[in-house]
């Protein structure tokens, strides 16, 4: 069932992988995630991606290798900037400045364009 948190995370991985690699398919994956789970879950998963890449690597060799690959090309200050942009998108959503889908699309466009 899609209500299972493990299934949700698994479904989010194609989006997260496309986002961190700046793959243009990220917009398709974003639309799928938004349709299935909405803005706040999608935003939560973006935060998860940034945290996962700045915290110490997990014990799992597979996960540690994946994160090491994702970190290539990014500095700690890059992740700080990405986190700031994500906080800004969240503020725009929660304060009603922008609809959630528009704020997240803008955020993703900014990320893949930098």
C-alpha cells in the first residue's frame, strides 16, 4: 500500500536521484510525487535529501556509496545554499505567497539550473 512509509520513500527515490543529479526528468518525477503525496511530503523528501548528504554516512555500504556519488560536485556551502532555497520555498508555501506546486516547481528549476 502507498500508505506504507517505506513504499513512499521508495517512490520518492527517482525524484531525489533526478534532483541531485540535475536530470531534466526531475520535473516528471516531481509531478508524480506531487500528485500522489502532495506538496508537504515532497518538501519533506527534499529536506531528507539535503540532510542525508551533509550528515555522516550511514552504516549500509550501499547507502554510503550512493551518498558519496551524490555528493560529487557539491560542497558543504552548496548544500547550505540548497537548504536555504528550500526553506524559502517552504516559507512561500506556508505564508501563501505561492501555491505549493508553483513554489516547488520554481525550487526544482532553480536547483537544476545552478
